[in-house]
C-alpha cells in the first residue's frame, strides 16, 4: 500500500458510500485510478467489506455490554473463531494484561443478553469472563 491507497482508505472510512468521482476529486486523480485501487484493495483482502454505522441513540432500547474474556492456554484462535459467529457479539478485540479478549455485546433485552452471556460462557476454551453493562457514553473532544 502506498500513500494514495492510505488516503483512499481514510476517505472510505469517513464515508464508504462516497462516489468514485468524489473520491477522485478529493485525491486529485482520475476516476479510473480510484476504481482500480478500490478493486485491488478488495481483491487483496485489505478492504473486506463495508458497513453501516448507527448513532448510539438510533437504537435506544438496545443493551450494550462489554465482556472481558480470559482464554485457556493457547485456545485463543479457536475461541475467536466461535465468538465471531455469535450473533450477540458486535465487536471483538485482542487485548493485553489480565484479559485476553474484549467483546462488545448487543442485545434487544436483558433476557436476550442473558442468553448471549450463557452461550459465550459455554464456549470451550474460555476460562473466565467479567461483564459490564454500558450505561452511558460521553464524547471526548
């Protein structure tokens, strides 16, 4: 990846729906160059998808929780693979320190969150977990 690829990715992170023409104008290159670069980044797996970001208040009744996870021995890859298939896991992060993984959990109700917690805790290779419910967010400028 060169500087142009990095600038293109930065623009796509801000707005993945930006048109090729808009991206080309901002990068001061041709539309063909942008189109070719995007195709190359997708084909090589650097870009592996596009998503929608919702405002935190767009789903006000949804419950968000953070689960810290300690993994037994060298089973991290297996645990990650299973967690990525769990519909209640909306984000998964590798960490250092006491916990091996941090999972962002989302559920429409406390009852469903309890079901997610139960399913996650039953995954072979998970040694222990600690969960905190997200109460409120504050923006840091």
